C-alpha cells in the first residue's frame, strides 16, 4: 500500500482529547500495521477499549482514520490542537474543503521517520513462559488460558488505576470485568465437576 495521509489520536489514558496528529503513514505489506512518527501501530483484530490500533511497544491504543474534509477529525466531545506534519501541508489542503491552516486548530510539527526493521524484529520475538504477551488483552476472554486471564486482569487493573480520565478508567474496568467473569465461570464449572464425582 502507498503511504497515505491519516488522522492519528492517542486514546489510552485520555478521553477524547489525547494528543492527535495528521501525517503521512506507511503500511506493512499486509496493511495490518501502520508506521508513523517512530511508532508501529498494529490493527486490533477485535474491538479495543477505545482505539482501532495499538502501539507494538507500549500497548497504548490509537484511533487511526482518514481525514475529514471539514477538518473536524476529533470526536465531537474532544478538544485540543491537532499536530500536523509541516511537510504535508500542501498535499493535505488538496484533500480538505479549506485552503489555509488555522493556527487555532492546528500546530505545525516535524514528524520523525520510523525504523520498520526494528519493529519487524519485535513482532517476530517470542514471549517466554514468565513473560506473557501483552497483546492478550485484545483477544476474547474465552480464547485465553487461566494464567493468561489472570495476567490480563492484572494488566487492566493497573491501567484502570493509573488512568487520568473517567471514560478511560470505565473502559478498562468494563474490559477487566469481562475477563474476571470468564475466569469465575471456569472456577464455578470446575467446582461443579468436582461435586458431581
């Protein structure tokens, strides 16, 4: 896929006012990974908490979408300037319904290139038994082992406690409760099986 101009917003730890950018992204051969500003953002197979991609290194969720013609890319409840790569201004203005960059809405920035080879190596790494894969929280609860469920529950508890925004905190809690329910159901089924013997 050819590089494209996209809207990218950090969702983890924020409501609808996380740092946001408009810039040119590159894609992996499969189109499942987006490379932008030194990051590798992998498409979520199932719905995330509030994003549609996650950072391969930090597991932070990001929202990535095409740019809107009216320039209103943020969620209607969001706020804050959108950073825009100064090298793509002319190209961006051809995609939208206005012909100047409003400095009240945008901030011109320099976007760094991404070392794609570094991320290919990270993706090919295998996790050891004592280091569970943080991507597990993006799977369905019934797809995980008991140990994986416990790992994800702990991971989500930490995210919930450290989140600065109520909306994000509630999302982490809702997700955590789903994983806890699956684990509890398994324990109950095991107890029922023991009682029957």
